[in-house]
C-alpha cells in the first residue's frame, strides 16, 4: 500500500511539474510576434557612418509599441532619441527618428530571427545608407 501511495505522489508531482512548465512556456512571445521585440537591444551599424547602437522597445498600457534608439558614433559621442514612428508587423520592424541638431531624418527597417534583428538604415532620403545588427540583451 505504501508503495502505491509513493508511486501516486510521484506521478502527480511529475504532472504538476509538466503543467507548470507548459504554462511558463506559453507566456513567452512567439518569435514572429511584435511582442518578441520588447526589451533591450545592442549592436552596431555600418555604411555611410559606423558605430554602436542600442534600442529599447516597450509596450504601453494601451498596447501600443514605443521605443528609443541610442546611437554611439564615437567613443565620447552618443545621443538617445525617441522613435517618431515604430511599426512592428510579425518579425518585421520599421522605425524613423530625427538626429539631434540638424534633425536629419533616419529611417530603418529590420527582420528578427531568434534574438537578433538585422536591417538597413537610410538617412536624409537616401543620401546615406548602411546596415545594422542588434542582439537582444538579457533582462
């Protein structure tokens, strides 16, 4: 009888553990979902100019996605700008912002694969172009 109770407890324990794991895995955003972009990102850009870049994307209480980008063109220089527009569609990102000072318009597009998003940027209507890559940072 004791053996039956131990076996029953073992089976129930395994079932509860599997159930908890299944619930945990469903809370993570699908990789082709806009929610997969939420978080901090860091990487580099190359082309007409090059440097490091960081991005943070959040989802507000209304369900709208918002974000900022930090551009680090040199060791001492950096600027942090809020995206004027941010569109997330599946695993695709489109964003635009204006540089500080002269306000040069920058647009960027990218595709998310796993924890890396790669894309292109376009400054001032195509006067300067290049590529960028960012990897999602651990929370």
